């Protein structure tokens, strides 16, 4: 896992939403809207027997990790 000394600006191609289970009234856990977010770091992991990269992103409220394919690095 690598945390950047200076966060990177990235563009998120899709809205990302997560909800609690029905037992917890389906409350919204997080909502990342399509647009610019901040990449705080990255890590590599095995996905289907291939090494691939995921980014740790921040939208001003929440932090999640996402596969690199749904982001475009701006700087």
C-alpha cells in the first residue's frame, strides 16, 4: 500500500452508492458522484489471478477504494 505525499486529482466515471441492509432501513452509507475526487494512495492486489491496481479515494466526506478502471488520473 502506498499513500501519496501529495494527493492526486482524479476523475470518477460513475456514481458510486452503498446502502445498509434492509434490516438497517437501507440507510445510505456513502455516495460518490461522477466528477473529480482526490486519490490518497494506491495498492495492488490479485484479481482473477492477475495483479491489478486499486486507488484509495476521498470525496470530502468518505474514503473508499476503487478499481483503477473507473478513474482517470488528472494530475
